[in-house]
């Protein structure tokens, strides 16, 4: 067998090693290193829209005035005693007729013309009978209560005792009241006013009469 010279073997070895290194380097150069991937950002969930709060409708309550008035025919006991001295029977008969009068009759006959028509036989004896002895007093005692209901449905009531004339001011949507006259004679009138206008009224001249009034 023919031997190759030693130098030739060394060259072949060097060539093989060079090829191996070249292949290794070539393979290494083909490897692509990807940069680290950043974590994907999460999309925030949409913020729910707030539920609109309905605007409350303003409640408007009216201003009411409860006006209580009255009148009663009163006389002066001392003047009565002085005038009746010596003729009590005749004078007391006249007095009884006057006491039995209604307020309307009193108004009619309290004028000079009324005295002449109604008291013809007494007019000369008692020319100052009405002016000096009898007075139409505006003071009448009463008792009762009133109730107020607002637009919102709330209600309140108050019991009162008073003397005419008097007024009560309230605010609400509906107003009702009941008052009783605490005397036999005289009259009692109750009015409910809204912004100065009378919207309901009633009156009585009955003994211990009652008046009931309410708005619509």
C-alpha cells in the first residue's frame, strides 16, 4: 500500500477542521434571537354610565288665611237698670223684643228710620235707646279646629279656642275647618281666603251654632 506523505495528512486534517468550524459558525449566525415580548396590555372595561336621577317637580303650596268674624248684641246692665227704674214692666217688654231679634233685624232697625218704623210707640220715650243701651259687639267666643293637607300629601291639624275677630295663616293645598259659637246669641262667620280672595265661607246665627268650611 502506498503511503501518503505526512504533510499531506496534516493539510487534510486542517481542511476538515476548517470546514467543521465554518459550518458551526454558519449555523450560529443563522439563529435569530427574538427580543423579549412585552406582556400585552389589558383593555380596561368601559365605565358604566350613571343612571340619571329624575329632577323632583317642585311642590307649590298656596297661602291661605282662615278669617273668623262675628257679632253679638250686648247691652249695658247699669244703663238698663237706670233706664228701667219706675217702669220696669214696660221697659223689660221692649228689652225682650230686642233680645229676640236676629242680627239682620238688628241691622235693619238700628237706624233712625228703623227706630221710627219698629218702635213708633216707644220712640218719644226712648230716643237714645239703641245708641246708649245696645251695642253690636264684634267679640264672639268660639272653639274648633282646622286641618291642612299639603301638595305632598302630608296633613296637620290644630285645635283652637278664640274670640272674634281673628285670623290663622297656613300653607297647603286643601284647608278645612269646623268652628262652634260658644254662646246663644250673635253670629259667627268663617271665611277661607287664598291670596286675598275668598274661596269658601259659611256662617250661623243659631244658638251654639257650628260652621264647617273647606276648599275644593
